[in-house]
């Protein structure tokens, strides 16, 4: 499979935020989100066998969390499904970060899918495949990255219409971060002010949790591999 990078850091998002985690970033994406912070993963990378990836993961961590991310990892479904199966067999807890544009039915059930449903102002609206709602497991998480009120209302209405809070472990509303953000490690880089988002969520009593990208507040937001 084609790999952009592998490294160990703290998980910055989802309900696993703050935990040590090995990241396996696959190369290539079929979407072009306006706020994407992983454009370096669109091209290039290194071809690695399943065994090579497994032994590099083992070298980084003897257990715990592994996140398969990208890019869009499900573009390499034929390779990434066996990788997830073998990581599970080796005792790792496996997270899969995906847009939900590709079919998710073949993802092993023990994998925690973190599905990033694209909002109207992401630049890639309407790309989530609705049939993937049927592939969701109670351990999974749905994420909405928000730039403004329109995105928020889409996320709120989608959450309610599809009864997401009952289907999955967590629904996450996360302010988008500016792509070019660097230097200051604070919420001034968010495209949507977290305080404003918090006010809206409380007012609407939305069954979702506000998520900030922890790694952008710990390290310089421009740093890669953290
Ligand atoms: S799906 Fe993810 S990797 Fe692809 S463009 Fe959007 S944010 Fe970037």
C-alpha cells in the first residue's frame, strides 16, 4: 500500500483525544476540502507491504491505539482492510478516519470508524454516502468540521434527522482550523469561534460534543508529524 508517513504522537481528536497513538497515513484522496491540513498526503508516499507496515507499527508501539488515516484510506480498501484485521489480531485498538464517501461495509466491526461528514462550506458537500449509515456500529463516531452557521445548521439537522446520537458512541462538532495557521497555539486560528459554537450548541441542546483539535493547541499548528 502507498504510505505517506507513520509516527507516534497524541491523538488530537475524537473521544480518544489525549491518548498516545500511532498514526498510519495513507497516500491519496479523492476529495479537496477547503480547510484540509493534510494536502501533503495527496501525492507521493512510499510503497510498503503489509508486513512492513505492521513491523513499523510494532516498532513505534507495543500496544494501544493505532489510527489509520490519510488522505482517504478507503481508496486502498483491498490493502487497508487486511491491515486493520491484522492490527486487531495483534491486540491494537484501531481507529479509521474516513470521509464516508467510499463504502464502509467491509471495515472490520471492531474498528472504531471516525466518519467526517462534509458540511456545505467544506468545498465537498453531499459526498457522504448515506448507505454508510447502515455500516455504523455503536462504537463509531461521526464528526462535522464547521466553518460557519450554515455548516452548524447542516450538522445539527443531519444529527437530528438520522438520530445519530442513538446510532453511535459520539457525534463531534469541531471548528475548522485555518490551513495556513502557524505560531500562536490558541483558538484565534479557528474559522468558527468555539465560544460561538458552544453558545449555539447549548441553545439548541444538540446531542453532540464540541471537539477541538488538541494537537493544534499543544504544538505549532503548522507542524506535521505530531
Ligand atoms: S477528505 Fe480529508 S484528506 Fe481528503 S481533502 Fe478532505 S480533509 Fe483533506
